[in-house]
C-alpha cells in the first residue's frame, strides 16, 4: 500500500503540466528529469509525485527512488 502524502509544492498546476506531458498515463525517466529541472524540483521527490497523480514511469534510472 502506498502511504505517500501530497506535499504543498505538488500544485494542481504542476500536476496538470506533468499529466499533459504523459502519453498513455506514463512518463519516461528522462521526461521526469527534464520536468524537475525546468521547475527546480528535487528529483528524489518526483517518484512520489508521479505515484500520487497516478502516472507510471518507464525506463527508470533509479534517480528519484
């Protein structure tokens, strides 16, 4: 069971932009890294964010685990 909690920085705007980037409810690790860099987000928190908003990660490089 995932007990991840939504953090204050996980805004609806960031969620909408990340979901708009996804194809078939999935994002590549490279896309997640680029999104985190663009928004100056901590890469180590991105997996939690992706999980909370219901997207999958493809090509995981274990950077945000």
